[in-house]
C-alpha cells in the first residue's frame, strides 16, 4: 500500500488528494500526433472498455497505450486498494519527446534532414464519481483515524451573559463666564497726504491745440530770386 504521507510531485500535480493512480510510457518511437489519434478514443471511458478498444485498434500506437493503461490499473489496485471495474480513464495525453536527427543523401552531394519524432504518454485512472462514497482508500482511512484521535471540543455555553449596567458619569459644573474685555481704543486716523492740483481740461485742450498748430505749420524755405536774363543785345 502507498504511504499517504509520501506523495511524489508528479502525483500531486496529476491527482492531488483524490484517490487514483497514474502510469507513464516515455521515449516512444512515434510522433505525438499519431499517439493522440488513438488515445482520444478512450478518454473518459471505463477501464475495461478502454482496454477492449485499445486491444483491437489497428493503429500502431494502440500497443504502448494499452500497456500504459494496464500499468495504471495495476498501480491503483496495489497502491490504493481499488478495483479495476470501479476505475475510469480521467486523463490521458501525449507530449513531445526526444527527436532524433538523421541525414539523407541527395543530388549533387547535398543532404536533407530526417526528423524521427518521439513521444511521452501519461495515463491517469480514478474511481468513478458515482462510487466515491462507497470507496475507502488509505488516505481516507488516515484522515478518519486522525479525526477520531482528536479530543472533542467543549460545547459552548448557550446562556448569554447579561451586559453590565453602564455607570452614568457625574455632570460637570458649568464653566464660569469670562468677563467681557474692555472695548478696544480706536486707532488714531492717519494724516491724509495733500492732493495734487488737478489739471483742468481747458488747459489741456489749449496745450494740445497749440501743439497741433505747430505740427501742421508747413516749413517755408526762402530762395533768392533768379536774375532775369537780359534780352538786349549789346551793340
């Protein structure tokens, strides 16, 4: 029987705390695409039905898939104490494996690459959901024994405690009214600066008119009169 305290990381990722088992077939010498064509037929089927399908499937990938399923069923019977008739294929998948690279000779001394694919197959079997209540696995038994070993917790008293009466705080005496402060003395008024004499509008208009007359007066230039040419011919 499997020790429930020692759980591998792979099983914890695939199953967690659920009852069941898994098996792996690594480094299959066929591509993952060809393996997936076969395993898609048995996913979700009962374990006996899945074995019958894989036994008579014509594909080459049916042989390693059937062997991996038989190994998973044997692990569930030996490690978990389950029966094959109560199991079903809960998960089955194929991952890319190791790819072998080879060379094929071609014309004019050249070569082309040959890729020989590989695959890793994983099968997980679990009890059917309608039988989970009837199956008692080692993990469930360990949980029940641990629960029975713990002492029962004391029952809480149902009588509710009455709240204590709140004490009333004594009223504080009213504070005495503070005497009114004396009226503040009025501040002395500041002496106003003597106002500048306003410039009358009439005076402004007269000065403006005088300035415009000066600007409008044209400049006169005085030229000496040109002497008239004498038309009398000298004798």
